[in-house]
């Protein structure tokens, strides 16, 4: 455990665990408790009091999670069956953090969605069991307080925030019937019209459901495993919007291709989607699913809003080179463009100022390590794992909302003692026949600049709505004049400005050969015509005040 910026020294709270069997760790939601497994026991310490609270004899546990108010520690180990017991051994344990006693054991075969979902005040806890959602109240796990039963509920997500609690459920389609997502308010499940909202769709083998922070709407990414058109390796994705007031819509994405990432802003009023065949587009949408800002295209497949929602990072990780774009989303202005090569993990610090990127196993087993950045692009701390070891997990200590106030955005790069590294740029492969020949710069894809950001030196500010309107008027007026001039006469007389140019006073020279003289005369006529166009353009620009 390492102290955060600006120290980066090893913390005395947690003595280093150097065994090779550490499989998992987790912080509590408020960052005051820390639990880890060392291959023998699961240990729980208080970060604030620096003391060991409990040790549980769970050598095979690989997943750990605290309930939101630190009442329960949930642990999961791979499911096994004994020779004489066909029902299997309970592998999901819920422990009382205060007393250390086991409150309940369940059988949970799959690692995916293993952990029960709690409401923020812990009055509700929910699990998906045999195509139903089972609800427990006030951490009493011996009594199922309520059930949400629909035919084959595949997944559910409990809403964040305070009461009343809502739940989004997904039921996959079968026998020609569409898949659907429904929103309910707890505990109103039984009436025929109990659902707050319903959205059905045909193309869905699996879905990802994302509640906004205020629990007023859910975004649903519906995915098919195979794209039947053959256009994409990723299958097909569609994005749907469902609000608790019953409204729903398909989010129209202006570029075809996969949907790589969708994230809500903490304001709950807008979301960002990264989508389309590479180079991918990134767009911010409002609650009407209308585009608010288009970031153009680039090598990216992920988006991360800062905890305060005022900065957005667009990044290209995994099979992309690690380019990050850090944006001020209030002004839609680019702050920095750092490169975090080979990153497999990204996380904002709860302070909204620092960023963590890491290269972890098993995704990548070489060059493991992590970096702490300031959002202006400087690396403040760097840790490389020794070549004989691997980095499996890294994360910030969490803090509750409101602990760190939002700070004004700075564009000035924060100084750092860490020497800057120039990112390695891989040169394109050239066949032997072309290696001694000059390189021709040809881009496979032309990247689209962000909306309102013209690639002109010094023009960093996006154009305002008024400026855009005036620009369109000027362009329309210019086009109309051009058309009028062409219609009037294709052979207009030379502009008066041209008569005063030095070229009009050049004396006619003769070569003695009539054929050569005729060619010279024709070429000079052509030169005059070309000059006329340039002068007319200049005159037009002056009239329009460009």
C-alpha cells in the first residue's frame, strides 16, 4: 500500500504481504476498511485504526466485496461438488464485519455477477437465483422479503442513490419473441402494469445496463455474439435509452460499427458513447438522445468521466497504442494528449486530479507496472514490476462523494521529477522492394476533427453558435454571388484591379517564329485568366469581411 500524491512512499497502515499466493483484495466503499487474501486466510484491517479486525479461513477465495455501509463482507470461491453431495458446497459466504460470524452461505456457481447487490442504505439486498431476483431486507438473509419473477430473468441492476429503489431487469428473447429490459420500483412487481418502463429489441444475445447517478434513466447496450452481415468481429451492438417516466428511444449513432464504451456523466444529464469502425467516433448526448458535442474520430475505445464530471478522458487501450485525450467538458477544450502504452487498466483518483494507468497480468505478462499522472499530462510516479514478477491488481483507495471539492481546471502542465519518456512509435512495415525508395505519406483513414474545432494554428477555441451562424451566412452569400457571376457571363472582362498590375505592362516580345509567338500569346492569356480568379476571390473575401 503506497501513500498517494505527492508522497508515493510505502504506507505503514498495511505491512507488505510478500507471499506469491495473494489472489485478491478490496477496499470498502468509504476506504476505511481493507481486506485481502494470501492463499491461506482472508484478513480484514481498519485503514484508519491500523489494526487487524478479522481473519477468515478461506484459502481458495478469489473474490471479495464489502457492503456499502461496511456491515457485510462477501467472499466467493470456485464452485465444487463433493463425492457424496450432488447439491454442491456453498461457495458464497456473507460475514458480519463487526462480529466476524458467517451470516449466510449460498451456492453461486458462476463467477460472473457473483456478488449480491445492496442499496446504498443496505435496506435492500438482491440476488439473481434461478431466473428470479430475490430481495432481502436489512441484511436478514434467512427470509426472502420479495421476489421479482419473470420468465428467465438473465440479469438485473439495482438503482444507485436513496429511496425509492428501482431495479432494471433483462429477459432474453426466445422462440421469435424479442428480448426486453423493464424498470420496476421496489416492491411493486405484481400488477399487470407495474413496470415503470419497458423496451424490447430483437438483436440481443446479452446486454449491459447502466443507471445514471440520479436513478432517472438506464442506458442499455444490446449485443449479438455474431454480426450476420460479416461487417464486424465484435458482433452487432445497439444503444437504447429507457427513463423511469416511461420514455424510451434508440440512440442514433452517426457512424456504423461496434459500440466500445458508454459512460454517464455524474451530473446524470448527459452521456458519452465511443463507437464506429476505427478510427472511432466519440459523441456526448443529452437526455433527449440528441448529440451535444462530437469529438470527431480517433484511435480510441474507452471513455472515463472524472468523479466531478468536469473532465473526460477518451482513450485507446488494449489493441490500440494508449493515446489519451483529456477534455474540459464545460468548454469542450482539449487539455492534454498523453500516451500510456500497453495499458490494461485506467482509474480516476477520487480527487478528480490524478489518473492511474497500469499494465497487469494476465492481460499482459510483460512490462507490468503502473503510473500516476496529473490530468495535464505529466507522469508524477512510475513503478515497474521486476521481470520475474507480475502485477495483478492496482486501485485507488476510495472516498465518499464530497470529500474532495471540485477544483478549477488548469491547462498548465504540472511539473514532475519523473523523466519524461518519448513513446515508441512503431514504423510501418515496408516490403524489401520499397525500402530504398522515398516514403509517401498515405493515411489509411482520415481522422475527423472535433466539432467546432478547425485544424488551423492558433484557433483553439470552438466557434460559438453565433459565429457558426454568421459563417454559414457568409458561405451562402459567397456561393450565391459566385453562381450569379457564372450565369451572367462565362467570359467576364478583366477586373479593374488587374489593369493596374505590373504584368499588364509587359511588352510583347517576338521570337521570330510565328508558331512559337502564337503559343506564347495563348499561354499569357491563360496566365491572365488564372490571375483573374485569384483577384476575384480576394475581392470577394474583402467584401465579406473574412
